[in-house]
C-alpha cells in the first residue's frame, strides 16, 4: 500500500502521547454542560464613556465665536472693584468743626440803635464771625440761647466785622432774652 503524507493534524496526534492528556474528574451532582458567556456591556454606556473621553481630550468648547466689533476704538471692560478696607485710619483724629456755635457768635451789641431794635422790632443784634452764613448764625443763636429765630439779616461793618440782626419768633420776647443774656 502506498504511504500517505502526514498532515499537520496527524503529526500533532503523533507528537503528544495519549498518556499525557488530563483525565476527566468525576464530581457529585449535576455539572452544567454549557458555561454562560458574560453579557456584553450595554452599548449606551459605552457610547457615553466614549463621548466623555472625547470631551476630555478635545474640550467641551468646539469653536470660539469671534465678537463682531462695531467700533474702531477699544474700550477697556469694567472689572470688579472692591471698596477700600484700610488696615489703619489715615487720620488719627477726625477734624473738629472750625465754626461751632461759640465761635460763630462773638458778642451781642449794646449800642443805642441795637437797644431800639430790641424794643421795637423784637430783634437782637450780634457781632458774628465773618465766615459764618445766615443759616449757621440762626443755628448758633438757637443752640446758645434756646430761642426760635424767624430770620437773620447781616452786614459787614467798615471795620471788617460782621453784624447780624436776629429777628426772634413772635412767641419769644427780645427784651426777656436780652435781660437773660445780660445786655440790659
């Protein structure tokens, strides 16, 4: 009989003797005939993961949209400015008011014409600080003598002093106030 050429399958069988093969071990109970295959990962989860990977690699922004400039001038944008929080006061003591009521009213006038004003017009006459204005004079007289003032007229005398005619309210009598001050 002619000799057959050995095939790779027959060569394998010849190389491995039958004694080297592991023998099956018998176990008690039923052994599953088929081993269940592990189910493939759901495609949605895989797609989501791939999408996340792509976003991490590429970045979430696709393209930057260029701002359309309508003017040739560049205006610096307004940025956040915090209010100042100094660590120490820049002034140790706050300024005291230069003109208080004692500085504004210098002294009352006791001339004949001033006395006539007190008697006839219910008006007191004072020499006041040159820098004081009418509302300040009114406030100072109110504070010093605790009276209501209806109006104030002022003039600057030739010697450079400011004279104030302080008209009292109708419910106050200038004679009483003058005697309380000590003019009369």
